[in-house]
C-alpha cells in the first residue's frame, strides 16, 4: 500500500474491498472509483453480449446503480473483476 504524503492512502490506491467498505459506509466517492475501474469492462461485455451500444450503456448504468443500492458484494470472495 502506498500512502500519501500525509500518511493517508489516496482513493485511487485503495483496494476494491476498501472502496466497497467506504461505499457501504455511505461515502459517495466509492461508486465513482468503482465505475472508473470497471465501467469500461462492464460496457464492453454488455456490448459483446447485446450487440447494441445504447443497450450496453443502459446495462452499465443499471449495474452500477444496483451496486450502489444493494451493497451486497463480499470482498472475501475475490476482486470485483
């Protein structure tokens, strides 16, 4: 783990589990970090399956909205990707 100059870890250096814990605690930056990390992967997979860019965008939005509402990810089971 790399620490910022003040001793705190920056948001981009947090593990998925740490980001998810922040999201679970109500920190709004958590979903933004997860989207930055995995949004393109979700979109590309959706595009490959659905073969429609608009539907892939809608699916990507739904996945992250559901993740933000549900917060049921178990970091003990592995990384998000």
